[in-house]
């Protein structure tokens, strides 16, 4: 596990990009991060949170992301030796699958703002003998706390709508990505017919999120035959050089 203090790690993360997040004029719902994000993040960052509660919520057959986890992992298409950041790693559901894909020459940064998640992932990594591949990182709400140019792929699953400072997180991810690196986002696609569950959580439609992301220095990659996940979209972006 990374032993650097949070401030030491973050001190190295100077955001050099001046980004403007497009506050889109789409039929939307809320502009800016949903109040839900800050509220929900309180539970995630509680140092006394019950990790087993979250394991049963995130790793559950009633969650389509969990059911399709292998399809999703295949779609991300990591190669042996890649460095990937699972940002908002939660219980490490994808961190463990990515570790198998990148192998002993690769690295998986399991990044989360919740100490219980980071600690749990560290124990899981050890249990599955991935502790030399998976590096848990306790980040901040504004920064990935990853070194510049340290990753090939950033993976953000069911987490973008939790970002309280999306423009800062996008800048931090941009800086952490190597030239040509990819950002993969899976999140709720909010529209009129969305379920109440999604309406209470998501703040915008896929198009709005995509505009925010492209405005932050990423280009949408058109990809066919990507797994369809109920009520969610899957989108990939490439870091654009500035
Ligand atoms: C709904 S969970 C998703 C977990 C995992 N990606 C999955 O799909 O199973 C959202 C996670 O995002 C984390 N999170 C929220 N804001 C974050 C931020 N700015 N940086 C990193 N993690 C964040 C929360 O602590 C929580 O673990």
C-alpha cells in the first residue's frame, strides 16, 4: 500500500491545465455535481463505515455492472504490462479483474476517497496474491493523487456522478495519463424514462457528461459492440495533447 502521506502525494499534483467544464444547456436536471454526491460521499468516507454493507451492495447479482463485469473488463481491453487506475475503486471489484489482465509487469492503482475501501482492497489484493500489482491510493475529492504520466488507462465506473469537483478530477486524470492514454467512463444515463433510482442519483444525460469530458481535453473514441449495461452508458475517451 502507498505509504506516502496524502499531502505529500497531492503536493506533487499541480494542475497545469486550465479547464472549463461545459455546463451544458441540455434538458437536464441539475447543473453541477448533484447534492447527492456530497451526501453519499459522506458515507463512503466514514472511517467507521461497514465495508461488508458495501460489498453486498456493489457485488450483487441485482447490479447489472456486477453481472457484466467480465464483459466490461474485456471491453476495456487492458494488455499485459499496462498501468491502469481504477478511480472510485470501491470494493475493488474491477481492480482485481484488472490485476489478472495486466499481470505481474503491470500495475493497478485502486484509487478511492474512502479509507475503508482502500484498506479492504489492500487485504483483498494480499489474499489474491496481487499485492505486487495492486497499489491502493487514498486520494482527495479534487485529485487522483497519481503521479503525472503514470497510467495508460483511467477507469471510472459508477463514480463520475459522485465527483464533487468533476473538472478538477478530469484535470488530474488528464495529467496522470500518458500521451495517448484512455479514459473509460461507465455511468448512469439520465433521461426522462430513467428509473427513480437513477433520477435520484444521476445529474445529467450521457451527452452532458461527454461534453464536460471533451471540454476537459479528451476526445470521444467511437467503439462498436461494447457491452450494453442496463441504465448505464459506456464511453471511452483519448487524452488530447495540449
Ligand atoms: C458507487 S461506488 C462504485 C465503486 C466501483 N467503481 C464499482 O463500480 O463497484 C463509488 C465510489 O466512488 C468513490 N468516490 C467518490 N468520489 C471520488 C473521487 N473524487 N475520487 C475517487 N473516488 C471517489 C466512493 O468512495 C465510492 O467508493
